[in-house]
C-alpha cells in the first residue's frame, strides 16, 4: 500500500488507516456529495471552481461542514503537498472530496444526524488506460435502456455519490459493446449525460450540448465551451435528440480525467466519416495549450507501459 495520506474529518491518516463508521449516512443512505478534480504537472486544475460547486451541493442538500470554502481549499492543498512525493514527475492524480451528513440512525427520519458531517479527501493516481485508445480511434457511444433520474426528483447539478442508476445504465450499454461508453436519455428521450461526463456534438460547424435541465453543469463542459468560443466556434445549449447524434458530424464526451473523449460510432453507426473530427481535434489541442500539458501523450504512454 503506497504511503499516501487521507484527510478524514480533521485527521490525516494513511490510506490503510482510513475508516468511517458502517453507520455513516454515506454507507446507510448514499447520502454524500462529491467532487473530483485532477492535476496537470502536479498542479490542480480549477480546484476553486470544484470546491465552489461542492459548496453549492452542500447548500442544496443542507449539509453543514463547519468550515468555509477557503478553509477546505487550504486543507486540500496541504494534503496534495503531503502526497506529491508518491507520484512520479509525469504522473498526475485525482483529488477527490466525499462529504456525507455524518452518522445516521435507521428509523423514520433520515435527516437526523448523530455527529458532524464526515469530510473525506484523498488523492489517487490518474489512470487513463481505459480511455487512452479513444483519443485516436474514438469510442462507441451507446444509449442505455434506463433513463436519467428526472430533475424533478433529483437535480443533476447536485453532484452526489448515489451512483447506482449510472452504474446500472453503464451495465446495459456494456451488453451491446464491452467497450461502449454510455449515453443516458431523459424521460422525454432527450440526450442527458454519461455516468460521469457531459456530451457534445458538432453539426454544420456549431457545437451543441444539452442544457443543464437534465445533466451536471460540468466544469470540463464549461471549459470546452469557453475554448470553443475562443476558437470562433458557435456553441448552442439546447435539447438534443438521438437523431441529432446519428446525423452529427462529430461527437465527444467531456469529463475531468480525460478532458475530451471522441466518439466515432453511435449505436453501431459511424459518426460523420467515422474518424475523429477536425473540431474535436482543435478543442483537444486547445485543452493541451490551456493546461500546458499534452493531454493525449501521457494517456497513451500509460497504455503502452
């Protein structure tokens, strides 16, 4: 076990010693909000934006962690500094925040807390091998049979650890293709999101992405939109149907670990000419320029290694 450290509710311990109660609401109810940030050259990318979004989720879910966003930022940077010696010069990492409501009593009222909130922060190596080959050949995007939880039940902008619905959807697309990457629709048949990513398509030179009425307001999503606008590419947030993906010129996913993952097939049919598209490549290059790191090469090196 590497000598990486973990922060748990005021204590810094080794990964081997990191424990929470089996009665924590994270375990009992999946009652946990979360954020995942990554580093580039050991520097966190948009950590403040991730922590700000975490505090928005905390507010809506009424979880009080007893500290400010600035204090949590300081704790996070301190933990990262303690763990940097565990990572090679060319090895980046996740920074993960999981915060639950604390100890929970089984009974009529799930909102009753027996303790302060449980704050969990850890870092882990950024393993990109699963996605690496898709940068050059593109992935197969497949729609799941299950639908996204409607925003009337749980707003997708609350980033939480209740992931069973996403996992079930991903199991469904793997029945079609073991390497498929899931596309989840909403109850009206509109494109929503992936289990951990936002979705974009290119049609007639414009970049289209679903509105946040049915998907996470992703930070990688926003970064991609900002880069597109700098490149002079029109961006439209709108309702998108599977038909639009079938007839798109390009298709890709955006998420914290891989930034942009091209898709060259949708439900078995080629997207555009079946190759990674020009605008997707432009956006990937702009991402690399923004973060000062070639995004693709380290992932492909991991796959070879």
